[in-house]
């Protein structure tokens, strides 16, 4: 295998096309330089130069090898600096898992702040429901998740990064729009409901059944994604309780009405990460989140 010193010797001779000038450039004498070139050619089993007593020229193989040699030397020069930047968190990759709901408001702003404040950190986004985020965190497939409570605080640390109210999504022209006041649980108790899935959207399902005294007879459809629920409401299949940030979707055919429950049950969004992580770039992202959000939850 060839060495970096042999590559430097080769590049110097290839650029100078003169062993004497190349040796002077490298602060060495010509015989050791010639031996470096001979060792390199022997190592790769290719003649790199045509040479006689008066001229030095690159062979076709030498011309091709020069491009790669320059690239290898450039990488060798930049690698230590890159390693230092990754070690101190100024460079690196953050893999973020996020729910569709978190993309309505927080995700875009967070990405803009990371780009503005944490130059050099790349982001890999992966949409997944909260339970998938927890599994991926445990397996090391993502570094941080943006999902819904709860999280296993024996394994994960969490930070509350969003809190908003539930609103009632209704088809445009629905009779509840004419009440002229916040909607109460009693107002919607007998209405056909588009419900969150009790399996794939358990968090929203629990919030809804606590907020509204509905029964299975009132459930017209169930869905796991808020976008699907809004689409069903728009099609006149029922009404639904959704987070207030759903308004930014701009879905036609839907009105959003203020909801006033007997118990205030805000919708929360958590940043979740695995304890004992070893990604320095994540430390910088967490510092940014801590500065922006005051509520930190740790076991």
C-alpha cells in the first residue's frame, strides 16, 4: 500500500515535470524522491512517468492517477479538521423523526433556526408516528423525535416544545357554526364524529374521549392521520376534535370552532431523545431547544 508521502512526491513531480525542482519544492534531495516514486509505481503496479535524461512526462495512467492523488491528499488534509468539528458538534448529522402534526407549525421554524444558528449541521427528516419514533430512537436509527406524550422516561429524556388547544373541525355551513359561542362537550355529544384511531393515534383518541362524552354509536370513521381526518370532515362525514395548528393546512370546506371543555386538555408536543447519546451535534440542537422552550421534563 502506498503512503501519503509517496502521493505528495508523485504530485510534486507530476506538476513540476522535473525531479530536481520537485525535490527542492519538497525540501528533500533528488535520490530519496526518486525512490518514493519507484516505491509508488511498484505498489500500484503501474508506470506513472516516462523519463529519460532530459525529459519527464506523465503516462496516460499517470494523468488519471494525478486526479485521484490530489483528491486523496485533499481528503487527508481536511479529515482531521472534519473530525474535530464533528467532535465539538460544529458539524455532523441530526436525524429527526417527526409526526405529520408537528410539521404544521413547529418543524419548519425549528429547521430554520438550526440552519441559522448551527451552520454545518445537516438534517435528515423522517416522518413517523410517535411509537415508531420511540422504536427508532431505541435502535439508534434517529437522534431525536418530535411526537406526542407519553414517553418512557426510564429510557428517554423529553422536553415540551409545543402546547395548543383542541378545536372542533366541522364542514362549512354546519349548524354548530351558527351558535356564536365556544362549542361545549354537550353540543357535540350526539354529532357523528370522525375519531382518531385508538391504536395508531392513541394520544389524540384519549384526549378526545376525555373531552367529549361520545359513544361508539356516534363514531362515523376512525383515522390515524390528522390530514385524513380533516379530509373526511370536509367531505361531510362528521366533525372532529383536532389541534388548533390544523388550521394552517388551509383545507377547503372546513371551519374550525373554539372548543370549551369541562377540563382543559391541551395538546402537547414533545422532543424526545435517548439517554446516553453520543452525537455531539445533538447536544447543540438540545441547547437551542432549551433556549427556546422553558419547560424541560426529565425523570
